[in-house]
C-alpha cells in the first residue's frame, strides 16, 4: 500500500497528520521520505516504515492508535466473498 500526505491526513486526522508530517519534513533523517510522500508512493507495508513509526510513537509525535490506523491500511480484505462463504456453509 502506497500513501501520500493526503491519505495520512485522512487516516489519522488533521491534527495528528500535521504533527506527523511536520516531524517527517522537519528532520534530515527523513529527507528521502519527503518525495515519496509528495508522490503518494510511501509504502506502509515496509518494515522500515513500521520501525520509523514506532520511533515516532515513542517520541510522542503520534499515538499507538494512530500508528495502528496507518498500518491497518496495509491489511488486504479476505479474497473470499460472502457468497462463497454462504455456498461453503450450505455444502454445495
């Protein structure tokens, strides 16, 4: 899952999203993350991103709940449809 500034703001809200983006844009450690955010290409399913978000939670930039909301974007829905489940339960 690739996200940009807008998806971050939409997912965790304006206040928390702005705090997160300000931390990312204000730190030289994240200088190569900025173009990815601007292009909507930051991969949230990356271990490196999850680790960075852990650090931002520990620093008090975002909450654990906000981190989990961002990482929840990486969860793909079950490919089995409700219809398939119904058929399987009926034994057909």
